[in-house]
């Protein structure tokens, strides 16, 4: 049962006016995808997020509490791996495993994972563990983020489908 004494947020404000934010919540990439959850601010105040649908929050967004206060969203540091080497080839293998990936000109960044590290090292990549905020690429149509779903074959996995476009059946896997 929800704690009805907690202030609640029912709306996301994208990139609010500077200075309007009264507190901050620091969240990982996975935590920034939510609909209903109890959160704690940097100042130690608890509140309940109760949104009409699941959303992906970006650093710089804010959650608006029922009393009008804005709680800003910041990206937390996470255990990641920087991947260097033949980036097009390595990106293909990362994408083939539907792993969220941050793309830069000189490196790829993915979540720290022992199995991915072994695979990438086997492909000749130089993999370095880092701790930093994670900002992987969004949807193929510039919307959303990687969301899991099933292709009806008993296997579930993650990759983007723009929410406004229909899923067009089998696409080769």
C-alpha cells in the first residue's frame, strides 16, 4: 500500500526554467525509466512518482510535485566500459546483442558486463572500466529509449520501436 502522506509527482516538466528546481534526485539510466516509484531527493526528502504512463527522464527534466515544487533529475555515475578499436564492427556486435550503447567518435560506452567484456576482448577491442553517467543512443526515430519486448517466439529482448509507429512484424531475428 502506498504511503499517502508522501508528496506525489504526477507530471514531468521537460527542461524547466533555470532556478525553478527546489531539490534534486540522482538516478541511473535504468532508474530514469519509471511510472510509479518512491524516490529520495539529494536533500533526503521522500516523494512518490505516480505518472499516467511510463516515461524516460532525461537529466535536466523535473518531476512536478502536487504543491508545484520541481524536483530536478540528474544522471548518477554508473559502472561502465569504454570500448575502443574497430568501432563500426564492435558497434555491430553490441547492437546485435541489443545492449544500450553511448556512441562517441573515438569510443563506445556500455554498461559494465563480464560477458560483453569477454566477447569484445575476443574481437580485439580495448575495454576499460570507467565510472560516469550513462547516456546511450535513443530510438531510431529520435524518440524514446531501448524497451524490451517479445517477438512471439518465446524470447524477450530490448531494442527501440518508436511509440508512434506500429511494430511491423518479423525483422530478421
